[in-house]
C-alpha cells in the first residue's frame, strides 16, 4: 500500500477543464493551469508527520491493530492521509472489522478536502454495482478529481462514463480523449479497448528466440505460443509437433519443456531428452543447458504424474 500525503485542490472539478488539460497539453492556458494546480497541490496536510510515520511502520510490519490505533485519531482530527489509510484498513478488515461503508465515508471525507488518491478510491467504490452505495453521479465527481490529478485509472473509468453519459452529460469526444490519455499512460484496459476499436494497432506477436521463419511455419509456431500461454498444452503440442519433426529447433525445445515438466501430459523424461538433444545439435543454448538438468537415468525412469 502506498501512503500519499498530497492534496489536490477543488471539490467540484469542471469536466471541461479535465478534458482541456488532456486534449491541449501544449497550449499556454493548459500549461498555466497545470502550474497553478501543482502549486496548490503542495499545500501541507493536517496532522503530525512523525506520528503518521509510526503508523506506516506498524502497517509495514503487519501490526494492523497498532496502525489503525495510530491513524484513527489523526483521521478524526482531519489528517487527510490518515483518513485515506484508515479507509484502506476498514475496506480490507485489517486491524478492525471490515466496514466498506465507513471506509467510503473516510475516502470521501479526504476527497472532499482535495486528496486525489482518496477521490480515486471513492470513485471506484461508487462504481461497485452490487453495493448499496453504488452511484455513478458521485463516481463521476470523484473520478473527475482523480483524473485531473493525472490518474490513468480514473481517466479510463471516467472516459467510459462520459462516452455513455452515465453520471454526467454524454460527451463521446471528451470520453475518447480521456481513454486515449489513459492508454498513453500505459493503462492496459484502455490500450486493449483502443486496439479493439482499431484506433491502436494490434499487439505484435511474441518474438521467436530462433529468428525468422517461413510464413507458414511462423504462423504455426505462433499458434502454439498462444496456446501455451493460455495453458492449452494439448493444442500447443499439436501445433509444435510437426515443426519439431521438420527440424525447427525452437519447437523441439518447447516440446521438450512440456514433457520435461509434465504440462498437460505425464512427465516423460525420455521424450524430453530426445527433443532436447535434437535442438542441442543445432546449438540451441536452452536445450544444451536443459540436458544438464536431466537425471542420468532419465532414459530409464519417468516420473509418476501422480507423485
């Protein structure tokens, strides 16, 4: 858990300002606004920092009861960082009984005073559809504050709400701008969505350690890679076996690993050794190293998959 003690100004964030900062990052007004927000965001929080740090040490040591006991008086006294941390503990039932609604109270109390991290937490809780506190209007308000502070998650969630007009006025162009900003910051859901819409190019296939293949061989090998990554080992074996028989050393090596480790099939050290040896003959470094790890009697003894 990261404990942040920085506030962000403004409770009722105007969404046009949020989008303007994102869409016009190099404009003079946007740059001026960024500088003003940065100045305001550095205002000190209430509370004793040394006491707050004692709570942090207790938390990191797993002493959640003590962390809660330290932070709760600070939270009640108005320390925004303590309010957020108490909310974390209440939300997870650490050091106190689990109480999601009370956690939300402290998140929103800190967010109302301008703590952007708490605003993100509050906004995400307000989006929990089966919860009694589900409210897209409030979610949009808190996510606006967090998005203004630069949160990629908040921008992704707020962008979706804005595109649908859920909790705020529909603005498809502004919503897309927020989603793009989230993707630019590396938010994986936003990247996947833009790829799905054709705005971003598809993800490149995983590179092969062996180097370039003929097109048909490369397609079959990649099919095996995707199957392996999805833990569909039988499909991976089906894709790689013909390639291994044709002398593709990377397919030989990867099949050997499947039999060596018993992935979706019984462990077969004899088969693993034979495939490693074929790949090693073409100086496949992984196969050469793997042969050393096989027991000397691998040709005679196979592990029982039930062991």
